[in-house]
């Protein structure tokens, strides 16, 4: 791994390094505290019963908040991958290379130092179980970013939540059961295996993100409460998460690790739709309050006072320095952090907590970052930019953002707008370009480059228009059209080239090739492969832009030599027999030397 850790962390320190927490001085123990960090996907602030929603049941989340600290105004990014990048690094996501959720814009640069890397260097065992969404190719993969064990998937979403395939340290395995239950099973196995050692267990659940699938007993319960299929499924998914959170906490209790385990629970953005959210304006994807304010509960029995509420504004960038300080390990010399340790707030030292500004931006693939939406949040105000207009809200007097007061407060608008412009220029000074796909690491001999990570020309398009994580190239009707990926070969070598495709019988016969520079490998599509879509038990009729799964056939073209350095890998059609060449899911490279 290429990492920026300039000094090696010494062996982790005993808990006595953690000073002046809320209750009495803790007993001396011989190991640092464990960390269980749980984050859910598209669960809003209002999807918690103790936040005023009496239509949903989340007894474990409510109990967790009551047993520790509840953060009243905690903020993340408007969408998934940026939140995860900031959470894992303590840095504004645009600094890390993560600016969006697909097309390699979700990838976090390998130079970033994650919580997992810091804790592993301090002697912790590290595991990630769920949705990664910060890069699928080593060393951007979880196994290259500090996790000893990874079980889940790397993209922004998954197609099927029942009896699906998931990745275990680079290899796909067939699973049995509902995905949230399966991920919890694996996290529990990790905790049991490492019960006698300090561990960091990161559980980024992918529910209640679409597709909307949940076991019957959860769905039926909320249908009986009068919800439509979509919301009944979402609330059922959240309650299933709550049950699985309870399984994790019960296992920690059973192993007698409760008093030596820090538990953190949060979500990654606002709700994925219009439903109860505490009267806030906005939802997922929005820079308004409802798009970025989420739950955060932190429990550490005996060290964090039960039932306290933290009022100052805080954010995802604060969790890395907080965890490092709570665990009593030295902060390594690394890239500059944007977050602040929340330990003073957990100690009740709110009087010395400085006022601050928290910044938000949303970058869409098709737009320039300067044209996207964004916001500045202070303890009193939220200034929101949408396209070219700015709106100002007094969040104390008007928490629902009913009245824009920008015209009456030009001085405040100018101050916050200037701060936002300075911040945006700073965090984007290294650019927001798509990273090339790394190829050739000895630790990762097989690299699969999916269609959403590539580029296309002419009439070729994505099957579902936008090109989310599981999409593919289609409408390949001309030999003038081609697709390509930008790659970075870390070491010269020979690679076996395989295309993953489907093709009906009437279109069989086209000649295709893969080119890199002046080298080429080619072959014919000689076998028809046109499978049906795999059944998926969705609770709503339409998936929008998310495709269903199907089985893809391998077309092995041969071997090509790739020289060290950056290059463009192109897939071209030399001849076309039928209406189109084929549908292309991915290019697979396997190092053979």
C-alpha cells in the first residue's frame, strides 16, 4: 500500500490516555477500547422513533441514544459516497477525490489515511461489512485502505437483497438470506473471532437504499399501518436494521465487552423520499437541512454520560479525530484534517467550543462543481446555493426554512458566501477529475473494469441512462463507436483479457478487439448469450435508473502486454454482423506473469 503515514504509530496505549471523560476515572485496563461504527444508507433523521416519529419502531436505536450521547445537530453530505469519504478520513470529501456516487467519482484516493489504517497501525484488527462505495479497485478497495477483512460490495447499490452474491476479500461468494442479516452475521463472526484483541468493526449497511426489498413480516407490519408499498418497505428495512443492531449489541454484551466498546451509530444523508423528517426542508441530495442533518449516537458505558444531548453543530469530518482521541492512540502525521475531536463536547465542555462553519456541496456528473448546489451552516444560519441564487434562513427562529431572509441581511449573505467560495476553491484545488483505474498490483492480480467506470462514444449509451453502479453499455450499432477506460499500470506485465457480454443469436459474429496504445488483442463473438433478467422481489413496480441483474458470458480474447504508466484501454468493433455488436458489462484483466 502507498500511504502517507510518515511516522509509524507506536503500540496502542492503555485506556488511561483517555482523560477527563464525563464520569469517574475509569479502571486501568490492558487494551484500548473496541470500536463498533454502524452507518445506514438513506435513513433520514426522522426515521427514528425517539426523533418524534411515532409511526416507526426503532427500540434499539432509541435505547442506544438513551445510554450515551445524542448529537442534536449532526451533519453529513447530501449523498452516500462523499459522506463515507469524510467519515473515514476526517477531511472534506472533495479533498479525497470523492465528488459524486458513480463513474469513478466515488473513488477515494489511496493517499488518504483512513480510520482503519490508523487503528490497524495501533494494533487493532479491522473489518468492514457492507457497502463500501469509495473505490472498487486496489488500493482504493477496503483491503487496500486499512481493512483486514471486507465482506460486502464496493459500488453505490446492489441489485438483489435476498440470496445474493457478495464479495469477501476480492472473491465473490454466494450468500443465503436477507442481506442486512447476512452482513450482521459476518460482523458478529468478526467480533467473536477477535474478542480478545482490540477491534474496529465498521458496518455500513446498504438499507434502506433501493431496491426496495424486505422480508414479509416487516413489510406487512407497516402496510397494516396504512403506508404505501414504498414507505412500508423503507420503514420495514429500518426496523430490520434496528433488530440487527440489537444483535450486534447483544453479542458485545454476551462477550462481556460492553464497557470496553465504543459504539457509534449514524446515517449517511437525508431520507430517500418525502416522509416524516422533523419538519425540515429537503431530503437526500439536497443541501437544505433535511438533506444533511442525521442521527448520531455514541455510547461508551462508564465513560460517556448516559442520556446527554450535544447541541453545537458537528459533522462527519469530526468522527476520525474523535475516535483516535477516545482510543488513546497518537494522531499520525497525515494530510491536514478538517474535523475536530468531539471529546470536549462528550466531557461537557461546551463553553469553550468555538463557533464554526460547516460546508456542503453536491456535484452532479454532468455539471461543473461551481454550478452545483451547496450550503454554509453556522449555529444560527443556513445559506443555501441552488444554481445561481442564494437563500438565507435563520435556523433558530425558522428551523423549517419557511422564510428566505437574504434580502434583509445582505451583510450575513456576503460573509457566508465569501466563506463558501474560499472553502470551495481550497478543497478543489487538486481538481475533481475521475481517477484512472489502477492495474497490475501483485496483491490484486484481477481487475474488473465495469461500464460505469468507462467512457463511450457515438450511439453507445448506458442501459439505464445515467450509469449507476451495476449498469452496462448497450446500443452498439456502429463500428465507428467505441468505449474506453483510463488505466494506470503500476508495473509492466502481460494480462489475459476477457469481455463480459450478452448477445442474441441474430447478432452473433461481430469481430471485436481491445487496444492499448499500439497493442491489440481481438476475437469473434461466436456464442449467443441472451439470458432473462434475474427475478428480484421488489416491493415497488419501478426501479427508476437501477437495472436488474443478469448473468454475463465471458469472451476471452487472449493476452496483451501493458507497459507501466497511464494509458487508454479501448474496446472497438471491427465488424458488425447484426443490429448491434453486443451489450458489454465489463472488461476483466488478469495478470499472468
